[in-house]
C-alpha cells in the first residue's frame, strides 16, 4: 500500500455531435446563472452585518456536467431506445440530480456563529400591504433555504430550463374561470400556483429519494397546464422520444 495520492485520469465525455463544447458551455452558464439568481434573491434578505459568504466550486460544477453526460449517454447511446439527443426534460433532470449529489455551493460563516440566529435585513419582511406572518417565521424560512441552498438552486435550474416565466400564457381571468368551474381548485392565481409547486419541488429535493427519471416526470407533469411559456419546443414531434 502506498502513502501517496492516487491519480484518477479525467474522463473524456465530449464529442462533436451531441455533447459538444458549446453545449457544455451553455449548461455551465445556466448553472452559474441559476446560482446567481438564487444568490441575488437571498442576499438582500440577510442583514449585511452577518458574516456570511457563498462559495461556488468550479471543479465540482464541472463534475456535475461530466456525470450528467455519462448518464445521458446511456440513453442516447442505447440500442434499445431510439433517442439520438436528450430533450430539455432529461437534460434538466440529470444536471439537477448531479448538482444535488456534488453540492458545488457551500456557505461559510465564522466559528461560533449559529446560522439559526441569522438577522433579517431591515424592511425585508414588510410589503406595501403590511407584514408577512412574522419576522421569526421569515427568519426560519431563510435559514431553511440556506441549509438547502444546493437544492434551492437545483429547483431554479430545472424551472428556468423548462419554463419561461416571463411569458405568462394564462392571466388572472383564466384562473378565475378555473376556480368557478372547479371549486376544488385552491390557488388564488397562477403566481400562487407557481410558488406552491416550486416550494413542493424544493421539499422533494431536500427530503425525498430522487432520481433523474423522477425529476424528468415531475417536469413533464408541470407542463400539463400551460400557465407559462416553455423555453423551446419541448413537446414537438421531433423531441418525443420512443419509450419502453
């Protein structure tokens, strides 16, 4: 037995057809954008005096992409399935799954600080209509999200990869008609529905055994009612792969 380090050769997964350098660059940028979106949303909630730093590990992020490609190649390279290129559902599923396995984001704060005592930024829990439930509850929500920061980013990754939330197809009038037709429809509007399903997805990511195929099926189910535009032709005939 040697006392030296064991060197593992880097796995080569790229090709000139499906898994190209351009595609990897797009995925890397999407992961980084998702991190920055979450960071920019959380940072204003926290009092600036609290010594909290976020660290993005580029090496682990690259591992996310490598492992995602290895998994996707088992589908696109299979002689059983007639799948030549992964659709957006599969890409989002594999990237988010391996992101949660590798956890490229870490949070650093000094020894002796208790994350549960984090201070909320002044005015954060107040809106034009008054206040949210309480500062204590909002504080617990922030701490919980920080504990599950990688899962939170994974939710942002899959949601923004599939949906264009800026393109709202259904408005509040459509929501009102649904509520009138079905008294069991419990959402106030589609924004309420979006926040609820994404919070539920975060709960699944944080506490439930999850696999790429489960994430894929969840995302497909979310498109069943087109309240928001999609980022591409996700259900076009060309992308409806044969399944077994």
